[in-house]
C-alpha cells in the first residue's frame, strides 16, 4: 500500500515538473517574441517607443499620408490598403493597375500630387507586364475619391521592356515646381545602365503628366532618351529631395557590398557597371570609382550593405535631436540608418535597430516616424519618444 502511494506521489511530481517546464518554455518563447518586436530602442534621442500600429500586410512597399492623416499603403502583390483612423486596415482599394507580380516586381511607391487638395491625384509606380513574360517600371496616376482610385492612367514607361524579376527602382519625388524625379533601375542587366538610348539604370525627370521635363540635360548622343536626368545607376529604391537645396539624394543598392549614397545631378554618369565600391556576386572584383575620374563618386558607402529602401529628411519637432537628419530604411541592416548631411558631405551617425527589414519610412504630420516592414506579415510601426 505504501509503495503504491509513493508511486502515485512520484507520478504527480513528474506531472508537476512537466507542467513547470512547459510553462517555462512558453514564457521563454514569449520573451523571444517581445525581444524580436523591440518595443523600445535606445537612440541618441533617448529611449524611443516602437508601437505596432497594424500588421497582416503582404510585403508592403510604399506609404503616404493623406491630408486627414490616414495612411495609404501599397502591397507588392498589387493591392492598395488604407490605414484608417482607428488603426484598422481597409480591404484592397479599387482601381489600382495590374502588376507583374514576380520576384521583386509588383506595386511600388505611392505619392500625392502637391496640389492633391485640388486635383485629388495619387501617383503609383509598378512593374507593368508586357508581351512574352517581359516587364518594365511604369508611373501612373488616378484620382482618389470615395476611398477608391478612379480613372487610372499610365503616364510613363521605362523603355525597353525586358525579361527578369529583379531591379525595378520606383521611388517618386516631387520637386518644388511640381515635376517628378523618378528613380529607375537596370533590371539586373548591367550594361544598359551606360546606354543613353535606354531608360534602364537612370533617374528621369518628368512633368506631372509624365512627359519629359524641359529641365533635363542635353546629351551628345543623338538617340539619348529625352527624359533622362542622370544615368549609370544600379537599383535605386531610396530617394528624397533635400528641403533646403532641392537636390535629389539617392541611396542605391550595390552588388556584393558597396551600397552608395550620392546626389543625382543633371547629366552625370555614376559608373555602373563599369565601376562600383562593391564586387560581383561571384567574388570577382569591379574597378573602384576612384580609378575612373570621369564617373561621379559616392558621398557615403556601405560594406557590408544596408540594402537601402525608403528615405526622408526629418523636419519634425517630436525629435528635436534629429532635426534635419536623413533617415534611410535598411533591409539587410534591419532598421533605420540616420545620416547627417552638411552641404555636399554626409556622415552616418546612428543606427536604430528594429529587428525587421524596413522597406519605407515616412514622417507623420505630428512628427513621429513611421516605417513598414518587408515580410509576409508586414507591419506598420510608429516611433515616438518614451513618455
């Protein structure tokens, strides 16, 4: 009888120990989850709270605030969503274009016309499907009324269409005179970035109706595309106009190392694929820009890469320590890169770790910083000072 009692006690102890271990394991998993979310981060501006505003997005790519402070969010698969005032996400918005949803292709950037209050124009970049499995980067616009896109029209297409799932570029920036500086990419085709008869690997300057600006430079090549502003680029997914100088700053992705920050200046050649601060993926070396003075060199470079995507110049009051800083979203660096710009010089001063691939960054009208994460369960995160 005593032996049976001891056996029952032993079994009960084992059950309690099993429950204890399960509880500890669950707590450990929860702890990992909290660490992965990084609800607070230490920065030069002090402790910053990272609030998860929404999740469940399919590889979000671009964000833009509406005048009523709601947020437009593009998803790479081809949908547009609205983050409502109560932080819920709308169903896909009607009226967006068909996209080439393969590899890096899809629906990209979104931007409001500077006179949006009058004309209701919303602009999009996207990968436009062509014949025989080809695709290109296109710019289009529609009017935003009744929470849908109406009368969408394609304004510009990068020529030529080519096969392949990589390197589309696609950031939209409006100038002070309501023109567009649009960043493109060389579609992972290398040599066309040096061919002025092609838009591949260029920044183009357009009027707001998609036609070539009168301010584009004149090139000696008779067959040069009239929309080209600068060329010799690889893949630009990070760009912003300096609020004081009006210059277009770009951060473009290098190959194996050598991400580059520079000013896209009219008529200049930035050297890809002839020169680069990175190397080929097979490890073979590419000549460095300082060996070829006819090409523009970088202002700042990164090896290892940060994989830049999204950029703003911060001018809010919520973070006075960050006033006039440049913020760049980092995909492989999994956070924000803060850069001080002084004239033609720039210096990285801080990295804000967010443990996620950051695809785009925007400043909320209240001065907080919002980012989107590039993943199947994409999130919208808000950065605010700790109270």
